[in-house]
C-alpha cells in the first residue's frame, strides 16, 4: 500500500487560484516565485501558510538552479 497522494492537475490548481485571488494576483505570485521571493514573504502577502505556498510552487513549475561562471574564468577556460 502506497502513501503517495494522487497527482493534482496543475491547470486545475491554477484555475482555482485565479478564481480565489484573480489573474493579476496569479501573475504576481508567479513573478514573486521567479524573483526568488521567500515562501514566508509570499505566505504573508496572500494570507496563507508557507506549506500552501510550497504546494502552489510545486504545482505551477519546477525550481531550476543555474551556475553562472565568472566571465574572467570563462575567458581562461576558452584559451
């Protein structure tokens, strides 16, 4: 027996968010995520728990980490 919950359709979660908060606040939420705003700050703005923010964040996309190499180092590597 598995304890995993069934996957929730991201579009359903997004539509429910828009119904509750409106499209402008949905766009703002996505921008806050993209800008790296903390879950605590977002939770305070939307008056929800950090856990709810985490759930939305997981439903709406994926966290991707990039490593930017210093341009001087790139020049050295290119020689």
